[in-house]
C-alpha cells in the first residue's frame, strides 16, 4: 500500500507522466514487500516551490508513504533512484529534491483496514 505524491515546479506532459509512472512503479520494489500492484501515484506540476530562498531553478517535493516500517538502507536506495528519475525525466537535480518518508500503522481500503 505505498503512495508516492509528487510536487514539482516544472510541467509534466501526459507522456512524461506515463514514463514517471513506469519508472516509479519499478522503483517502489526497492522497498521489501512493495510493488506497483498496490502503488498509488499523484503528480502536481507547475507548483511554486521555494528552495534555499530561490525559486528560479526546478525543484521537487516527493512524499513516500508505506504501510509498516521502512528499512533505512532501502529508503536510501529509493531516494537515489527517485532523484535519478526526476533528474533524467524532468531536469530536476537531486540537490533540489526533498523526499519525505512516512511509515503508516493503519491503512484503509475498500471499506476496511489492512
């Protein structure tokens, strides 16, 4: 039950969104027990983000939420992969990207909880 929510300062075309979906869908498997089969993604483009007092360069804020605990070594690897994806596909450098990880104890779905 992972969720990756993304806010970026650049435009995401429908074509780029599909590429991001594919690559993030593969990347989530870095976290043990997680896969694209249960992955939810959301994208907000053209956001106004100020980073280090500057809004003149592309930036991203990415939230990764998962049910259960996150292995620190796996999240380190996922951070590297997310930064690589956003730099390659959207031109957003890793030093302009923040990634927030959140471990969720309860997750609701389909009228119940996992």
